[in-house]
């Protein structure tokens, strides 16, 4: 058990923003402008999965389109009307809708905000070790190593 | 990869209800009347964690007060005003609030709906193996075995 004192409950929208805009190397990190993440699970000492309250300003995107080899992901739309892009094409989402992205699906996903209003959603992802991430549309690959994700070009060269 | 076809996205409130009211043995299962769970993560083939959209009618409770040995839990309140009970006492929650219950905290938690309106929340829990559940207020203990949770009296006698 951790000795750290955790709050009993919080107002999610008042949680601190994640300090780093993006873990991607450039030029990809700059593409994440307009995306804000508030880590929620960490506040309570959770380690098996992460929960973020994430906001996308108009034109912002959730990530590069990607899929995980071992980790599952889930999103629940709280407000706004994002567009979900997968191999099946585009799906318009609205508040109260949810989607899940299972490990090793081979089907990349990304949310884009093409509206004039902010999009706010919950995103959950587990922290299964040995994960890797495939980005079908970009010259990027990532593998989970000690200390976080290591990003490489598709030919294996480091950024 | 599973051959099963999963939807791209769904309206969470239209997901099917879990058929079984409760996994608890009696007399505890009957105490879960007024609680409805809609499993969401399973619909998308997620296996590492579960997500439910759960509704508590007036006077309903989320569970017996409990804590997990290895699994983390997280809740996000979508509507209504539940009361969270932990070792610290009672905390009134409102929409937009969240809480997390880390594994091995030793601090049992439960939500109760003392209002005249329904409470709706998202609950997330991972599926780490070897989990056990402690119920500080009841003559019950549970351990995760093949096929699900096995429930015993506190003295080890089966129900």
C-alpha cells in the first residue's frame, strides 16, 4: 500500500493538466496542439490503467491514428461531436456514445474535432507490459520500454 | 485477433443490460435490486478491463462495500447525486465528479443513492488475475478463480 494520501473524490474538470503536450517526436508532437489531457486515475493511485479527461479544441486530434498490440482502449464522449476515423471510414459521434479499441485489432483509430465547439471525452487505457503501437499513416512506430514509449522511424532508426 | 465483428461505436444507454442481477450469493444478491449494469467494453472485444454504464434507482447501492487486492477501480458520475461511503465517512458526489479505488487500499467503498432521482455512472475495473475481494461489513469474502468469483463465508465455508 502506498503511504501517499489520495483524495476521496474530485471534480474531473478541475484536475491538473498533463504538463507535456505530447510524447511524440517532432514533427508529430506539434500536430497535437489544441489537445488537453487531465490524468484522473493517477490522482487516486491507480496503476493498472489510466483514465484521462481529454479536450479537443476545434481542429484538434486525439492522437496519430494508431492501434496497440497488447493494450485495450475505451472512450466515452461527454460533450461535443467528434469524428472517429478507422479502417471502416468516418463515424460521427455525439455525447453519450462510446467506442472501444481492442488490442491487436490491426485497425487504427483517431478522433478529430471538425466542429466549432470543444469535444470532451473520457479515455481509458490499460498498462499491459510489452505493448507496441502501430501508426498506419505515419513514419512512426513505438514500443513500451522502461521509462515509457520509445519512438522509431518505420525502418527502425531512432528519432 | 478475434473474428467476431464488433460495432464501431454505440450509444451507451442503448447497450444491453447484464442479464444476471448480481453474482453475490443470497441474502446479498437481493440487496442489489434497483441496480442495472450495461457492459460496454465487452461489446468492443476488450478483455483487459471492463466498463459498465450503471444505473442506481432511488435506494439502490452499487455493491456491498468492498476493496480489491489486485484490481483498480474508477467511477465517473454522469447524472444524479450518489453518496460514496469509505472508511473516511460519507462524500456527496455530483455529475462530473470521479473517484478511484486502488488495489490493496484496505479501504472499502460503496455508492448509495439516497435521492429520489436515478444515478448513472461509468465504472471501470481491470481484470488482473489472482484478485480477491474483502467485504469489511459483511460475512463474505471472494476470490477470483477459473470461471469467476468464488464466494465464501469469512470462516472459509462456502455459500
